[in-house]
C-alpha cells in the first residue's frame, strides 16, 4: 500500500480491489511441479518442453468500458475485457531467452528478486515462500509481496500515449483515405521518374 500511497485498504477503489484480489486467484489447481511443467498436450510434452506454457488464467479482469471508434465516425463501442493471465517464471520458462534467468527476470520486474530455479519459481513480480499448502479444493501459496496485476497491451499503449510514444487517437476514415491517395500519387511519381531515367539511358548511351 505504501508503494501506491494508500493509507489503508479503504483508500483503494472497489474496482482496483476486485482486480487485485482476482489476480491472486487462479483457475483450477496446480502443484509446484504442475506450474513449472504444465503442457496441455500431456506428460510426454511436459517432460520434453517444460515451461512452454507459463501463463495461467486468473479471476482478475477490468470492468466493462467504452471507447470511441474514430475509424467509423466516433461511434461509441463497448469493450468486454477478458480475464488476466499471470506468468509463472522459472529456469524452464526462461531457458531459451537468456543464459542468466536471474538477470532476465529482474530486468522484466525491477525491484523483485528472482528465486526461481528447477525446483521453485516466481509468479509475476513475487517470489514463492515454501511449498504449496494442500486444501480440500486446491492449493495455497505464500508470496513475498502483493502480486501487481499486469495490464493489457491496449492499456499500456494508452498510458504511453500520454508520454508521446503512441498517438492518443486513431486517424479518421477521411484522414486514412487522404494518406492512402497521397501514397498512391507518390508511387506513381516514382514510377514515372524511373521510366524517364530509363528512356534517357536508352537514348543517350552508345
């Protein structure tokens, strides 16, 4: 809470709280080994390619939102967001990325410490403390910090738009048409220039 300047739980909006709590709840039940080796194609595939399927579905999702569709005259569109997925990161899932899983992980999650390996893993920005705790309908895991819900690509692009990385609005249909016609005209001019040069070469070269 200190990281995000919250004085207490009451300071967190219900929407953010739902998103946060949902991110700590994963569909279905997985042991430590299941998390690190899971592959929907069966046990042989798990042993052959451990860590290939490292994203797991959580109960966290954004509330229904709306957006202007600038390509269609500013019509308001309703967006139904899907559940977030959370990454489970171990030496297996990072084996093809880098010779140093620790360095790779800590670049992706600054401020977090990599505690994964071949017998343990990190889940998103947090480390796992101890073994899984068996319950009658699943497993509990103790993490060393609150899991930070990862945002969708769309949300990240909108955030970066305010820093000048991406445009805040998409071009209108008229603007797209104008740009398309301009590109066609430039292509035609280029063809004419090349043809003119070709004729000159034929006429003046011995």
